[in-house]
């Protein structure tokens, strides 16, 4: 191997793993920021392997549910763990969606008392304080 090829090998080795994310990949991440229309997701897992460094996922409200949603807070909240699909990459990060039956929140905490929610319960009533939480639920 000549030195030029050697350099290319070194560069390839140092490309962050997030570059391996592709359109259609299923990823796991934590919601770190929300507005009414956008949620920012810290993607740190792609089909069982941990991404290091993590990648930024951007969820727009029209990709947050199969149904019409008025506010992002009605489907995801900060701290929720979501299963999402990469739809495209732009200069800001990866656009993601959870608007498919298996995609959505897979782990979440009550907005009132912070107890972990039982997401198999369709109404998502907190077992601790009885507050009703609304989510777009995904499946593991
Ligand atoms: Zn609660």
C-alpha cells in the first residue's frame, strides 16, 4: 500500500459513525428540545449499536403522527426516548419521522410526577398520580 492509500484508510477510520446513518435506518434517541412544531432528538443508537458521537435528528410535526397533531407536546416531550426512521440528511442533521405504527415513544415519564409511564396502556394514565399523558407510542 502506498502512502496515499494509507492516508485514505486513516481518514476513513476517523469518519464519525453517524456518517453511516442512511435514509430508512431505524434509530433510537432522546428528545432534548421541543417547540410547538419541531423536536430535536439526540440519536445515539442505530439498530442495537451505540453511535459515538451521537447525531442530531430533527422531527417536524407533520412527521410526528399519522393523525393531525396541533402541538409537538401532544406526541413527544423532552426526555422521551423515541424510535424513529431517518428520512433524509441536510446540513443541520438528519430529518426523522415517527409517523408509522411501530415508530414513536418507547420510554417516557409522567409530565406531572416524573414516574415512568406504562406505554402499553392506550390512555397512558400515570399509575402514580393518574395524570393523563398523550404520546405517539412506538413498539420496541
Ligand atoms: Zn404521574
